[in-house]
C-alpha cells in the first residue's frame, strides 16, 4: 500500500482518489506517522423504487386499467 505525505496528498488529491476507486488504497502520513487510510466506498446496488412494494402491489402495463377504476375518478375534476 502506498504512503504519501500530507503535502503530496493535497497536491495530487484527484489522482490519489481515482487510484483508490480503482482498488489502490493509500495512507496519508503526517510527520512520518500514518493517521489516515484512504479507501474507496463500495456503492450499493441500484434498486428500483418499486422494490419496496415487491409482492404487495401490481402495476398495470398501461393506464387503461387504472382509468376504469373507482380510484381514478377521485383524481379527475
């Protein structure tokens, strides 16, 4: 693992972060002591907003079914 001093980390922050995202974490040293380890955050998988309703609700393929229902009438003026 690469160790860089504080000045180098400030000067080359963009490059170091890009390296960390590619799986190359680094340590920032201050006065020769390593107080910080920089690693990339793993991004969670993207989920559909409808995933919360999986198995609990169904959605019609088109709006025709919704337009015929009683609930649709409450939204029409």
